[in-house]
C-alpha cells in the first residue's frame, strides 16, 4: 500500500508539472532587441474595428477579439507579438516582417505539453521569406510535425495574421 501511495504521489506531481509547464524562451524586450537592435521604436497599434477586425477574424476565427493589435515599426520593418491557443494553452510568438515578407519568427513562450518542436529553428526557419497570397494564404507550404498539428496550425495562423496586419499598417504597400 505504501508503494502505491508513493507511485500515485510521483505520478500526480509529474502530470501536474507537465500540464502547467511554461517554457519562456524570450522576453518581449529580448525579442524587440533582436528585431531592432538597441533602438526599439515606440509601440503602435491598429484599432480592432472595420477592416482590421474583419481580416483578423477571417484568419483567426470569429471568436478572436482584441482592442488593439500592437506592433513596432521602423521603416519597412514591423514586429508583432501574437498569441494563439495550440491545443489547450496559448503560444506566444514574435514575428518580424520586412518588406512584406517574414524575416524571422521566434517563440517567446510555449505552454503546451505537446508540439514543442515548433520552438526550434529547424521548424521556424521554413517561414523565412514567406509572404501572403490572395485569400490570406501563405505563398509556401509549411511542413508539419507529427504530433504537433495544432501547434503548427497556430503558428501558421499567427504568421498569416502578422503578414495581413502588416499590410494594413499606414504607409506600407504590400501589393
């Protein structure tokens, strides 16, 4: 009986740790320094109404609601920090868009127990150079990861959102 209680305790600790794990890979400040070196521009935002709302909800789903979609901009470079649920937890990712193309993607916080492979460069690097086609589709197919379908889908949707919102920033022409 004592061994059963010990095993039950160990399993409870193990599963509760895994269920609530949060892997912080980069802070917001670290991501913005990667994007803009030491001279980080002031944060801006697109109000979540009209075209911004319509486009965001087409990409992310009708339940997606925000007040503002925040971004940082310097010339033709923008940085976006976005969140989307993978399977049950939020994935926080940073997207750097230069000249209407993805120049890099970074996972800032990964909270899921599965699909963690999306945080590695071997997955993220396939997004470099991607831009958007009509219908909010990416111009390149992204290779999935077995067992990480929902995390991969979330990363793709956030990429599409970053590119779409970038095209709505005043004075940026992506057409």
